[in-house]
C-alpha cells in the first residue's frame, strides 16, 4: 500500500509550486506520458483539489478520451480524494461539477465529455484562474485541443495533459 505520492508525482507537484512561487503570473503547460497504473488519475484529482483550494473563483474544464474514462476513472478519483480532504466542507462534488459551496456559479471545475461535435463546450473558458486537464489525452480530437488553446491566453492558466504514449501522430 502506498504511503505517499510516487516520485514522479512529487516532482511534478513540487515543480508546479516552484513555477508559481517564481512567477505568480506564469502560465503552465505540463504533459505526462506513461504506462497504465502509475497514478495519473490520482495526480489529476490532486491538481484539481490544489487549484480549487488555492485559486479563488477558478474556472476549470476536465475531460478525457472517453466519457467512460472521465466518469469512472478521472472524476471518480476526484470524488475519492475530495472525501479525504481536510477542506472537504468547502466544496461539493457531483457527477458533472465540482464547486465551492458558497460560490457555485463562479468557482468550479466541470467534467465535460468531448467529441468533435461539441468543441464549442471548450470555448470561452476565461477567468482570473483557469485549469484544464485532459486525461488519456492522446484520444482527444485535435479540434478540442485547438479550441482550448484560446483559454491559454489567460495569465496564470494551467493546462495539464496525461496519457499513455499509444499514438505516434496527433497531439
């Protein structure tokens, strides 16, 4: 049984913290490619909890290669870690949203399934604090990536992508 984060998780989390301490206005783009079962979905949950806990009125979009991956892996892991959080009472988890109980309209992350036909769901993501997470990113259509690029013009935006290196083309 694990007694803490794996080395790669610790390194990434420390690096993200150092970037913000060095420049609070920094934009972060991180990509992690690895095999199955190393804790990528757990890392997604930790990043969501950290960002929501430290960035007032954060606006976030979380997606995965399939709706099943999003709901049964990524979003499920967030539910698990939310229940363990010391500040569990700050936030509410639902099947599609994770939000601050006092500011549900302005301080949230949304689990949004993606298809080439709903790329508009990823447009207009603008707030002082923006978080984007792609889990199993290699299966996300290029049009979703292109629409998401617009959100990355926001200072302090964070974009994390995780996946297995299963394709040698595309994003």
